[in-house]
């Protein structure tokens, strides 16, 4: 059935605000239904679940060292909660329904308040049935600003997402839990966009210097990206500054939940194409964000940028004497897994599939009563993730950043989400300096919902 836009909007009802909010000066973050034009003009608008009515939600900016407060008001018809991805946060504020808090029922609210020790590019998103709630739009950028910002002309957030829409109705294809996608690579959209727009455009002047904060908020899509008409350096990954800015020469890979801060100079001339391109499924490069060049900011581009200031207390020490914990990534279509513990029962592959689960981490599907490991505060640990599946996985640890320890013992940059390719082993090393219960899961959200979620305890 083809709906006219009018009928479409008239059919939409907003849930009433069930409870008046008490604290008057507490900034709100309202989870609510809205209708947003995601598809190109001429296609119907899309009913979404949003923060404050927009896709993505509002960009939240705060100063490093300050305290962030938001009252989440849930006007949706489903329970929800907010996770502040990448923040070294107080565990009680981590937003994981069923582990660090109860989901906030419809009509109720929850007061989030936490300190911000680190500057950088982060994001916030629903962490209750995330597979569906994030896909319906519940995410936004969270930018923690350095006391002294780098020397750039502008600071721009580019939140990259995809949506799976029915072009006739504008509705999300609402089979968010389809076993076919959950057991394979996860849900991939048919429309890709930046900041809620498939045709995002950024006007700029030649030789202008921009800081681009890229965030992949897609459910499962890994983006291959390249710059055109821009000369750039990667200055931070997952919020954390690199010791030395790295010139962008090659394709950049941004897995779900990962962030990447670039400093770019607009080198294209007026009228030339410039922007951020992505490798689309048909193997062509397409424009993801167009930079349209008008006029000139300076006669020559600037030299290589300085590194961003480091965040405090992030040294990963004691790696050589740390215990190594094995975490095979298991399951999925075409591979399966022999036997797995799920809800306290030992199950074979077929039994697991009958329960709607397809994946496991170290023989455990989903959260068990006991954590994957218990670490004492300040202890250094290494987790060796071996990908025994035929799919890539974007493995994310809450509450703490890690470094990838390479085979020769050298260390990669600080990250909170690492892409582990099939048949690859990736070893993370971190200091367990944040007490609490922390999730460790795949950020392909359909995988996380089907077994690829575990947790660690820091006492
Ligand atoms: Cu982006 Cu469990 O999180
Ligand atoms: Cu996965």
C-alpha cells in the first residue's frame, strides 16, 4: 500500500508525558517518537524514535573535567536507557539495562550525572534492546572539549549512519530481529547518511582547516572512507589522541561505534569536488559528505597539526606480567559452535539456534551469572580474542580503554572498540582501573543481542 504523506503523518500518535519533571534546571534528554525526513524528497517521511525529536539526537558538548547531567525522560511506549559510549564513567551511570540499572519504563525518568575525565569524541545511545532502539534513531554525539582546542577554523561532527527503509512507506523495515541478519553480518541499511541526511553538505573555503569528528552509529555497517579534495591527518581514535597525527593516505576503516577525529585542510579549488567518500556495496566510491568549496580562507594550507593533548592517567603498564585471558569469538552462520552455555544450560548448536541465539564469547552466549573474569582494581589484563567465525566483529569494552598488543609486543593506540576480522587474533591490554560491572560485546548490535555479549567485574 502506498500512503500519501498526509495520511502517514495523521496516523502518528505521540505518547503523552506521563510524569511531570521535578528538577527545574536539570537539562532533559527526551526519548520520544517523531517523524523525520530521512529519505530523499518525494519519498514519505519516517516515524522514528529520537532524542529530543531529531535524528541524530542533539550534539551534547561539555568541557573536559566538568560534570554532565541529563534527565532522561522516556515518552516512548517501551522501556529504555542511555549508554554514554567511551566515557570512563561511574558504573552506575553506564546505562546498561539489566546490568547497571533497570530500564526506565514508559512515562518515567532517570537522572544521569557523571564526571568527564577525558576530552574527545564520544556518543550516546540506547542500551535497552539496542538492536531495535538504535536502528530506530536513539543515538547522538557527545563531544568533550579540551581546555585549549587545536588550531582549526571549525569543529564539525559527522555522525555516519544507515537506515533500512521501505521506500514506498518511509517506514523502517521493522524486522529488527530477523534471524537471517542476526546470524550473518547484521542489519545493513539501504540508505546511508551523515547527521540524518543522505545528502549532507558542508560549505567551506579553500585552505580552511576543519576538525572532522567521525562517528559510526550504524548497527552493523563497517565503513571504508576516503578523502577527496582534502588533505588530512588522523589525530584521535575512539576519543583518545594519537601521539603523532597520522597523514591520511589510504582508505580509513570505521567499524560500528568507532570514532575518528581528523584534521583536514580544504585543498580543492572552488568548484572542484571535495568531501568524504565511502565504498558502497557495488564497489564504487560515493559521496557521504560533500564539502562545497566557495572562496578562500588563506592563500596556502597550514603545516601538519600538533598532537592533541593526552588524557590523564591512561598509561597501560605491567603488560608483560599480566595474565592472558582467552576469548574465542564463536558461532554464526556457516560455522556454528559445538556447545555453549546459555541461561545456565549447556546447549548444542541446533538448540542454541532454536532459542534465537547464534553467537558466543568463550563458550558463553549472552550474560551469565558470573563474569568472564574478575579483576582487582588497578590490575593489568590481556584479553586474546580469536575470531573463529567467518564474520568481522567490532568488539567494545565499556568503562575503560585498551591498547591492542601486537604479536611483536608493540602497542597500538588507545581504543574502546576494535574490529576483529575472521581468523584473526587481537589481543587487548588494559588497566582495570574503573570498578564495576562492564560489558564486553560485539557492536554489531544484532550479534550482541544473539549471544555476543559478556561482562567483566572490576572489584
Ligand atoms: Cu556503544 Cu554496549 O555500547
Ligand atoms: Cu559481531
